[in-house]
């Protein structure tokens, strides 16, 4: 919602405070609903004309969705590549294209956490692949600062690590706190801290862009005092 508010230059912006979020939602809907209604007839015509062409694909996707809970991620990907005929399609482009698909299946297999059920493991792998952007291929000899997410940092180590945004309501985020479900974010915080081999810097901010006061993340408070130096 924050992205849409910025892109559409809304006068309101979400802050995870009830009134601000409600006002932003109302303004967003007031802007978008007329545009949606304006083109509804055209959308119906397109669906009526071409919808049946996608019925077979929709049925196939539904079958693959059911397989998510039955097959491990690499097996599911291999099945999709064969049944969708993507593998056969790229065979005509030469060995390099099919080799890339094989590497993708291998990566799914290597990243598969067998301690998790197949669905959760697949979700984690997809998050990793969506965020990776070739991080694994970055040379350690390059003189550069690497700006990445915690998900991207999994499996990597650095001499010095800076973790930003450690303010309550941001990390852990507002909804995790509200729903009492912060264990996943606590696990990610542990991942972030353990990326550092020599020095670890944890930072937070005192006020958000709306000027509201923010407290330091409860995760920092959980660290024993002898292991942390506050500045």
C-alpha cells in the first residue's frame, strides 16, 4: 500500500496506525474504483473471447498446486518442466539452455530444507531465488559495499555486517507483533547477526517519516548486555 500511495501521490500514507491506514485505503479505493469500472466491459469481452484458450493451462496449474504438498521442490520443478514441455522447447536452443534448467533443478534440491514440509520449503526457495540476483557469484575480492536483504544473505558471511531498520513495528513488523507471530522474524534476525565474522552493527531510528516516535526493536533488548555496546 505504501508503494501505491507514493506512486499515485496520495495525500495519505500508511503508518500501521489504524486511522492513517484507513484513510489511505479509502483514498486509494476512491481513485481506483472509477478506473476499474471504466474498463470492466472491455475486460469481460476479452475473457469471453480468449478465456477458453487458457482452460487447459488453468487445469494443469491447479494440478501442480496440489502437488506442492506431495512432492519435494526439486521433484515438482522437474515435473513442471517436463509436463509443460518447457524442457523440450529449450532443447532446440542448444545445450546451454537445458543446462541452465538442470542447474535450477539442482539448486532447488540443494536448498530444500528437509526439516520443513514441502510447501514451506518451496516457499523459502522461491523467496531466495526472487531475491538472490546472482549474489552467490559476487567476488570477495571486489572492493564494494553489498546492500542485501536478510533472505539474500543466507549462506553468506562477511567480516563486517550492518543491520538497519531495527525499530519496533519495523522489525519485528507491526502485524507480527499484533498477531503474536514473531518467531519467524526472530529466526531471520538470528540469520542476520550470524552473517558477521568480526564486527556487527545494529541500527534503529527514533522517528519514522511521519514523525512518530519509534522504540528500539525488542530483538535488540533480548541480547545480553555483555555482548552489546550501545551508542
